[in-house]
């Protein structure tokens, strides 16, 4: 992947590439095409996963009782929480440093796999104990001994799968992400229907985890058998990265990501312990749709950050492009969901109509969330550790604090579906708006709204990425 690297500095003593020198010393903008190719691949993955995921929950509502769907989705949300606590938080670091790891990339990736897998096993055991003691009826299937063993195995698989997506993106091979995710989603659909008669109580959970465990093997065979060796062969000189430099960035990005995924994965847990299993079924379907919408901007930001490391001079342009495309796609989604939600959810059953306001509010919240996520991508490309923590913590505190607060005042939403669910949607929207208003001034500077952003310039050398 690399030709040569230079030891210039962006911020906080971390190296980046010389934006002026590409081939033969002539400045060429290298970030654009790879940025769009990988960004569109990740967005395509989101679209495919979203469409197939929606089909999955439609079939679940048709073949399973609402309470069984609620129990299965509660177990899945617990699994996602573990993934967020461990593996997802390595994504920013892998995306930031794989383009500069050179011949040490294989070791870096293998070490992340081992560390995340070990950590997730410990946390899975602790979470099962906590849910057995404190969880509501929505977590009944996780109190069964056989299911607990499967849950721990699934937690490791989810950890590996989450890391492998980041590895593919960092290797600039994100075109493979929608391929395996589509295979996983189709396998889930098939198994969901097959298990409906034989395992009505836990079929939703097992239809999710069994394909996940199976699919991860061919994907990692591709990574370790083909992509990583090719990446190492093409690397001639890697940038001088030290353990302390990488560790400082990881610590900051991990803490920042912990706040981000606290919103994504902790909010469902807070809801699950407060509502009945059938109500949680309504919530989780809507939350899954909203999560897919949020991933549009997250994926744009991820690709942008990788290319921003390779060519800092492209960062402002790529940021503008990512922001325009993400908001354009999401606006279409917001309008479509706003109009179709009362009809589409009604087709699943009358109970799902209680979640219509929640879906509309969460769809609207994806717009300010997109602005914040793309801004965070620029911070990762520039290694702004403290700013990452500040923005992520502000957003997490705002959203989670408002979710808890408005749950106590849900009576204000009595005329809007299920007031407990609508209160969650209002809290998420307000929290995302607060975070967006906080980042707009600096984002405006980067995009030239207030003053033109000047990327760091090195004294010479060649780009890190081909």
C-alpha cells in the first residue's frame, strides 16, 4: 500500500504524509478517488444491511410473538453493548495507523484481535452476571445456562467481526465489507424462518449469532491470507511510530468512542430494563433503523479520516464532500420515513404503531449526528486527541442525561405513541442538536466558512498511501 513515508508532524507528535509530493515530486491530490470509492462501499454496506435488516425484523414480527422478538432483541442489544465497549473502540486507531504501520501491520492487527477477544470474554461473563441480577424480563433467555455459553462465543465473534471491518477500511479494501455483510444478513433471514417452529422462544437470538460465527472465518482468511501479505509486500518504509504515540491516540480515541457507542448501545439497555418484552420489540426495530441511518455519516467519516492521513491537503475538500453527500442521503431518508412510518409500522402489527413518533424523531436526529460524526473524522485525521474526547463526552452526556431525565417526565408525551418510547426519541434529538451546535464553529473554520484551513506541510518526501 505504501511507497515511502515521511516523518512530519500534524499534532501531538504524530506523523503524517507530505501533501505536496506524490509521484515524481509533483503535487497530486491522492485522497479523492480512494475516499469516494471506500466511502461509497461503506455506505452501500449500510444500505444493504439496512434493507436486509428491516426485512429481518419484518419476518421476525410475522413468525414470532412480540414478546419473543423483544427477548431476542434484548439479548442482541446486550451483545452489541459488549462490542461497543471493546472492539468498536479500536476502529479509529486502526483506521488512523494502518496506513502508516508498514511491515508491522500484520503484528498490529493480530494483537488487536487477541486483546479484544480476551477482553470481551471477561466483560461477557460480567454482563451476564449483572443482567441475571438486575435485568428485567426482557433478558430471560440470557438466564438460561446453554444460552449463556452461546452468548460468550457470539461476543467473541462479534468482536472479531467489528475489528475486521476496520481492518478492511484501513487497508483501503472496504469494497469487501458489503459483500460479507450481505452474506451475513441473508443467512440471518433464512435461519430466522427455519427456527420459527423449533425454537420460537430463542430463534431470533440464534438466527443472529450462528451466521455471524460462521461468516467470520472466510473473511479473516481473506484478510490474513491475501490482503495483509499484499499490504506488507508493498510497504517499503514505514513512518516512525512509537508505542507511546499510538497508545496516547488510542487512549483518547477509545474514551471518545466509548462515549459515542455508549449512546448507540447503552440507550437500548436503559430502555430494556424499563419496559415489557413486547414493547422492547417495537423499540428495537426502530432503533435498528435509526442506527443504520447514523452509520451513513460514520462510514463517510471513516473513509475521510483514512485519506486525510494519506493526504492532509485533501481533508477540507473531502470533509465538504462527505458532509454534502451524507446530509443529502439522510434528508431523503428523513422525509421518506416521516411519511411512510405510520403505514409501514402498521403492517407489522398495531402495537408497532406506538413507535411511530420514536422513529420519526430518531430519523430527524440523524442529521445533527451526521455533522458531528464527520467533524470527528477530521479530528482523527489530524490526531486531535483532547478535542475528540471533549466532543464525544459532550454528546454522550447530553443524550444519555436527557434520556434518563425525560423517562421520568414521559407524561408530557402521552398523546404521541408510547410516551416512554417517544421520550427517548426527543432526548436523542435534543442531545444531538446540542453537540452539533458545539462543533459548528470549528467545522466552519475547516471548511473555509470563517477562515481558510491550512494543512500541515512537510519538508519533502512521498505520500504514505499509493
